[in-house]
C-alpha cells in the first residue's frame, strides 16, 4: 500500500483516508482512488457513479440515505471546506444511531469512506466548496430517505458559527428523527 494512510474510526467500517501527496515546484500530484490500494485497506467496493456539487457557506445537505438501494460512498472536497457527517443506521449494529464527523478540505485532502447503511450529510464551512463523491449504486430518486440534521436523539455537534443562517432544501427541513426512522422500519 503506502500511497494511502487509512484511519479506522470508532464506528466499524467508517474510514478516514489520506492520500500521499507529492509536491514540487509545479504543484502537486496524488492518486485519489486506486482499486488495489483500497482493497488492501478493506474497501472492496465497485463504484458505479461519481457526483459533484458546489455550495456556498452555510449550506447544509442531509442527512440522506437510500432505503432499498443503499450506497457505499467515498467523499472528498476539491475546493473549500466542509464538515462531513455520517450516522449509523445499520440494523443490529452496536453503534446504531451514533454519528461521526470529519472536516474535509482542499488543504487536508482527506477522504471519508461511508459504508452502506448510513445517513450522510455535510455543512459548508468555507465561502464556497466543491464536493465530489463516488457511489456504489445508482441514485434512485423514489428511494431517498432522510433524518433531520438536528435530531436531539443523534445530537450531531455541527460547527455552526453563531449568527450563521443555514441554507437547506425544503425536504431537508422536513425529515423526521431517528425515532420516526425506527418506527417506519417496524
């Protein structure tokens, strides 16, 4: 391996991956994905779709998941900075309902691997951010689910600056909480 530094997290399956960056007078070079290196790190995923979004400071997207077609995701930021969060929704998991977050930025070049069975979202910290991610399944618009970003049962500690007005889609303001999610699954 050697081209990646892989940090295992407190929630099983979630990884923070930092690629080796080679810099010189011209700039830098890094491999953001190399199948053999990721397999050696335990990420045996067939990614089928890449997505990219641009957002301004205060945009909060999520917490999203696919119900019947769950996706593994490998996320990173190529411009600016975001606070990226995942919530464990895997049935029977010892960390069900637990969250973790990491700052992803163009400076730190970290990537966040989020396995199937998690809700995912992010808050833009910089004036502008471009966010890219790989998915292991295609997006199915009629399969989308979500959990409200400020659910007190999950209690994500979003780094929201005092006075910052969040910018969210209408649907992201209307998701239920973890209790509603559990009730729907029964």
